[in-house]
C-alpha cells in the first residue's frame, strides 16, 4: 500500500492486519523516480515478488477553463496523474517479468472516455492513462503482463467529499449527481475495488487492453 498520506496509510494497513489480512505501507511520492524504484524494489523483496500494480494516485487540480489554467497548474496534475502512472509502471515491469507475469490497472475516470466542461487538466490526464494501459497491454502481452483501465463514475471518495465541502452543497451534491446517473445514486469505493479485483485476479486472465467502466450507466446515455 502506497501513499503520501503516511498516517492514513499506516492506519489502513493496520486495520487490514487486524482483520487477519496481510498488508504493509510505504510512503511514496509517485512523481519521484528514485522513490518509485526504491519502494517497488522494497515491496518485491518483502513479499518475494510483485504481481499486481494499481495506479490509483491522482489529484483533481484546478477547475478553471483551459485559457485560465496556468502552466504550473497543468504540470502539477500531469506530474501526479500521468507521470506517476508512467514511473510506477516502468519500474514494476522488471519485477513482473521475473515473476513470470502480472497485472496492471490504471485508474482512469468516466471522463477519460466522455467529455466534460470542467477541470481540463484532470480530464486530459485520465484520457492519457487510459491509452497508456492499452499501449502497455500490447507491449507486454507476450510476457504474461496484462494492462487495463478502470473508469469510475461519481464515487463517494475523499476527492468528491472535498468538492461537496468546498462548494457548500454538502449532501445536496450527492443527490444531484445521483439524479444524473441512470442507477440513481452515487457509487461507493467498494464498487471500484470489486472491478479492480476482477481485472487483477485469475477471473480476468484473458482481459487486457480493456476499459472497465463503473459509472452507474452515466456514459451509456
């Protein structure tokens, strides 16, 4: 388990272990290649191999129209969402080759497929990681390494909770977003986790280069 939020990461790992699971936490800034290489090496050494990589690190960034986004704001989102995904994938490949194969999941967004009139850097970054998964699927299929992308819709995550708080809408935001979704509600993190589990498990052994959209039907409109 990797994150820049050390206290939260450690608490989550401890919670998993308390329920008889096995987990460990490493603090990681995915924009640092040296850190990524070191931490993935530590993980492979700790568990004897590296089979799965879920590229889930991401930030939303500024919500301004394109002509008002500064270069710094653009680069900040790209550094975490796109370069971070690239670096983690780059340094995971050799470990997966030694393990005889592996599975990579890039967490994109429904806005990596469909357009939206807001947060331009975020949407561009999510489209990028979608195509990165397809490219890597083709590059490494012969080595037994699969790569896919997951595309969440409106999910009640800390990112969306922050938007609800900053906008002052609170619970009304979830009601509105749910009304825009055929399923009639906002999704939960476990809905996305279930999709990722399928893609990295043996159940998805013949799935690579695919897009798993988990959005309550939003993009089916």
